[in-house]
């Protein structure tokens, strides 16, 4: 790794920026002490699938900068939409006011999801908080105050604010804060990797759904909602499961009067091969949480949409029965304009349809990786993953560092290596992504 360190550390201006960052910025999801030996990467610009550092070295962004960048960096039409909006209105509070971008975006999201009013925030965890609070408050407004518990899947991830952590099941994020969190129950994950030998993904999903119904049947009088990441549990190592589980979950929640919250924060906007993952199970949710790719990766924005029935439960004379939740930048016009431009690209360029061919091409090219010690090579739409057979606790860090030294941004989750590239990635860039991954794994495993 010495060559990599030398590259990043050369040049006084570059080193000065790194030192200033370490002295002033607390970086997310990071043990800061690790940057004593592995330096930060100062990025100065992006273009397409590429990020360029302060010395103009480029890195292929195979993870879409934490899964947010859909159409590449520096996309002209998204930039143009933000610039145009900047000339008229940068922000106005949404309490007591409205504006054209937020109305138009809400209408479009309503048509895409089949749900009604949209409530906005700035990030995925906040969307989770909103959905949980709305569900709880709905039952309270409906005279069922005992329905105040939530369930989620084992290994689920729904964000890192306190409410979101309460339904998250990833120990490294949750355990430290356990005394602060509400209690929830976790249902068996339909992740097909957990199936018994000879058991199909569909059969295993149905077995997990039976366990879900057993629990819900016994506890539905206390249950407010079941929150689920449709089709792919991303932070669980891109855990993928059969759509039949979603179908059964919808049936069970309807039968026992429990809300179904679809957390499409990471898997929405084409990532799983359809605009929203729930479409592949032909089910609707009572709430849908959206974020990450909603603005194409340009500005922070999240949204929660729900049914007209749930909205009407808050539409009363009493102020305290309204949904008294707010964020300062709710429905920001610039972010809404970026989201509208993103949705326009989906429509004009037929992205979901084109991605089917691209997905098949990537998965075919990935077969070269089977020469290595890997398991469960898998994909769902434009999400690709495999498990590396290793006991090295430092595998993820070593893989990340070696890939970066070769110009590829990977961010393994434990022993799981995944690709979630921008949809604009070309065949040549795909080949480079996979060949560099192959070389990286040969150097690490």
C-alpha cells in the first residue's frame, strides 16, 4: 500500500487539505484513528462513473457514492434543472407555503407508487422515522392506542437515528445504543443464502412467510407495522430473496390489520430491475420510504408516501391529531428540481428497460470471477454481489485499499463484494470494473 500512500500524500496543497479535514471533519461510519495509516482521498471533481482526486487520478465509482448516483457525476440535465431553479427560488418553508417543484414531484411520485400525499425530509433515516411515527399515530387517531409495536427482518437496516435503529438488526450499529432504543421483534430473513441444502429460494421464502404469519397472528393487536426492505437487504450484504415473500407479507399484514412499510430507500428508482422493488411482487405498501437515488445523487432529499385512508385519519379539527413533524428543509425546491430531472431521464431514456440488457451483460461478464473462491454469485436488476470465502477479519479493508490503488472504488460489506454502479456505465467500463475486481481479489485472498 506504500505506493498508494505516497500518491495521496505528495504535494503540499493536497497534504494541507487532508490535515485540515482530519482536524475539522468527523467522517461518517468511520473509525477516525484508521486514517493515521490510511489517508483520506481528496476528490476534486466527478464525470460520468469516474471520480478524480486532487492529483487527477481517477477512480471508477462502482458503488455510486453510497448508492445515490444513478446517472453518473456531472450530469448536464440534472445540473441545468438545479441552476434554473436557483434563479427563481432556493428555499421556502413548507409550513403554510408551497411551490411548483414540490407539487409536481408529489404528483409524479403518487402516480409511480399508487399512493397519495408525500411527506418530505432530507435523508433515508428520517424517512424511516416519519413512516414509523405516521403508522403509530394513525392507530392512535383511530382509537387503537395499543398498536404501538413494530417488526422487521433479521439483519435488517433502516437507518441510524434512534427510531430507525429500533427496527434495525445490525449489531455494529445498534448494540452501543441499545439502552436508548424502542424494542422491536425481528422475523426470519428470507435471504436465500440461509436456505437449507436442496431448498429453493421460493420454498425458503414461503417458510419464512409462515413464521411471519405465526408471529403476527399472535401479536397483531399490539403491532403497528412491519417494515421491510423489498427484495434486497442491502446492508446485510446484498441479501436477496424471492418476491413471493413480499406477496405473502402483504396478505398477512392485510389479514391482521398491520401496516406494511416498504423501505425502498436503497432499492428504489430502478436498482432491482423495476422502478420500485415492490412492483416485482405486484403488491402495494401502506407506506413507501424513498431517498438515495431520488435526486440522482445531487442533493439530500427523502420522501414518505402513504394511502389516502391513512392521510384522512390525520385530517381533523384537532391540531394534536395532525402529523406535527417537521424538518427545516422539507420539500426544498432545489432538491425537488433535481428529483424531477432524475425522473425525466427515466422516462425519456427508457432507463428501466435499457438496464435489463445492461444487467444481463454485467452478470455474464462476472462469471469470470467464479474461478476464485467465491459463493452465491447473484444479482437483482442493477445490484450485483458475491461472497468471498475468507476468514480474514480485515478482508473488507484490504480489498477496498487495493482496489483504490488500482483506480476502483469498492466498499465490501464484510466478506461480500458488490457492484451498484451508475446506470450510465459503458461496456468498456464494466469490463474494467470486473477485471480490476478480479486482480484485486487475487491480491487479497
